[in-house]
């Protein structure tokens, strides 16, 4: 059951390992300013001592907006272990976005404004030309054409790898050569 409690009675959870960066926090504040009814639909979750279990950053945004009361649901019957577990599980995103559907139904700038991190998809390259049986054809190509090798990265490393390659290309570096030197050095260790 949703209750409205004076904001001064709600205590942020100092043990919540989740935080929000400045830009995202600004978007959260803007979101609550423009759509305050969202807080009623998704109230803060607090324990019996009014410590936030779910919604720490929303509480911070509500404080920034100088709200006098906030909607809460009191989770009274959770053990301390369950409360700690709730803090983590409430912040885990289990689903994934259907980017094609979002692109067809929403403006990317609006989604970004709402706080959604839209990935920057690179056009898919056709690597079939790299098949070994085409080496002769590749050798016949005009001088200066470079061959490519696809290198896989885990999703969490992709942005960093992309930025590093871009940086070295802008510096005039030959990324392929740099990778080769590193791989040779590592091979010697084996």
C-alpha cells in the first residue's frame, strides 16, 4: 500500500552500492519534474525504519526538487538479509532493449533525454572477403588496399577498444602493426 511520507523522514541507504553520474542524475531530476506522477506509479521502497531499499537516486532527485512528501511502500516483514538482497536485485536489469522496435517507435534524442543509453551501432561489415580462398584476388587489388581481420570483443570492452583504435588512428598509428607486436611478444612467453 502506497503511503505519502514527509521527505525528511526518509533516510538514504548508505549501504547501496549503486550510484548515478551527474548527467544521468540531471536527466532523472528532469524526468521527475516533467512527469511527477511517475513517482506515485513507482514509489520508493523503504524498511520499517524508513531507510530506502529501492529508489535511493529517486529520493535524491526528489530532495533536489524540494518535494515535501514522497510516495513509499513500507516493506515491513523482510529480514536484514532479504533487505540487503532486495537492494541489489532491485537495481539489476534482467531484460534487454529491442533496439529496432525503439528506433521505429521513438525519437533517439527523446530516449536519450529520458536517460536511455543508446548504443552506437556501426554498420555491419561484410567479412566474407577475408576468406582464405580469396587471397589471390586480394593480392590483385590496387596498391594501398588494406586487408582486415575481425577481432571479437566482449560487450563490456567494445566501447573502450573502439576508442583506443580511433585514438591511435588519429595519431597516425598503424593499429594492425601494434597488435602484431603485442601478439608476438605474448607468443614468446608461451
